[in-house]
C-alpha cells in the first residue's frame, strides 16, 4: 500500500509518499521562514496562502521522484489538527479533493501522533506501551502511548510550551527568527558556571511543566547585565541547561511511575543536541531505550503524516468522512475523529 501524506499545520508545507514494503519513497518540504521572518513570527493568513501556492508543485514533485502516478496511491493522509485553522484547511481540502477524484480514502491524522511515530520512519520497531516526550513550539507533554490511537496524557505545560519559551527568550536576546535554533547555537559559547536558573516545578510532585517563570527569570537577568554578546551567550546557556534539566527530571519520574522501558522524544525541540545527550544518559541510567527521530523529521514534515496514515489504513481505523479542521485537539481525545 502507498499513502501520500500532506502536512500543513503551521508554517511548513510537507508532502511525502510512504510504501508499506519499501518505506519512504519520496518527500519534499517547503519552509516558510523567509515569509514570516520580517514579522518575527508566523502570520496565519500568509501561511495559508503559501500552502495553497506550494502544495500542487510539491505533490507533483514527490510523485515524479517516487516514479508513481496518482493511480498508484491507496490513500491520502493529511493533518487534521491541531494547528492554524486556515493552514490546516489548505491541506485538508487538497487531500479530500485528490481522494475524491481518485476514489480512495482520505485519512485524518493527528499532528502530534505523526510526531510521536516519526522515530520509527527509518524502520526501527518499538512495542506498545511506551513513554513519549512531545516538545515543540506549541506542545510540551508527557504521554503514555498504549496503542496506536490510544494515548494517556500524563503531564502538560501550564503556560508556555518549551519551543515557545526558547523562541521568546531568543527574541529577548536579539537573536534572529526562528529563535530556538539560534539560541541553542549561542548557548554553546556560554559559560555554564556563570548563572544557574531555576528548574520550574521540579521541587513538587507531578509531571506538569511551566516555562513562563523561567523566561521571566532570563529577562530579569538580561536587564541587570551589560547585554554584551557574552552576556547573551551565558544567559542562553543557563536557560538551555534549566530547560534540559527540567525535562530530564520529569522524564525520569515518568519512566519510574509507568515502568516503561522505551522513551520516545518527538517534536521540533527534539533536534536540540543538549536535550538528546541528556536523555540518552538518563535512559542508560534507568535501563531504558531512547528513540529519536532523524533530525530531518524533528520538525513538521509530510513523511510522518504518510507513515501515520499507512498505520491507520493497515489497522482499518474508521476515518473522518468530511473535511474538517481541529485547531485544538487533545491527543488523549484522538478517538473522537474516528467515531
């Protein structure tokens, strides 16, 4: 079976074809960084228009690269949510139009389910249940994956997601958009001994997160110093250390509470090298296995949507019959789209 995946939840247009026998046949990704850079963040209307412009040519490209015709496809998978409603609808309408024309299923995929399955795109198997740390610009969650489509939320952020906190702190330090990767790069130049930032909500039980106060702590530190490049690097280093330590502490608690032996990290922030190294060390200490997506599949992409759609098709899960976007859609409520 071959599934075409379409991802348009925010500011990246991703298209891919996944085959159950041969794996990933082709993928293409268009980033909108240049479109939004002058505004310092994503402009929803511009994102939607850019998806509409880019989708047709990306679909043609992956079909040619995979040596496929539209008639070779068995289903079209698309991101139904969560995300920006206009951006989602651009992909949803394209997917349903193609599926209707080809008389094949249109498969609604949860964006975060796509992310948590991304580490397995390369063919590395893992058995349910497993623990998932989802870290992105919009999500910071610890999830118990019990089966495909069955997820229990163990911990969530009470305010800023970790990626959002990275971006806002980077902007405060005068770093270019997108801020998260720029802050991580600058942190490598910082003195790790100069400042120690708080590790939010680690002094109390539970698996929830909070990064708003940490962001404010970074701002207050920045306002008290001379605001040199070295000051910025030292703050970036202290901020990243605090984030990584906080995530690792919560992951250790979750591994101990669930007794899972597999930890999956997914989402855009999973590309952060400091976080990867810390969680690798944690898993070695806890006797667990760490599963990481390839760096090119950390951010939004069509491959993870095509793969999630294929698994959905193989399990014959009932799919949404009408084009509908779910801008806010808890992962724990995933089954609602299949009823």
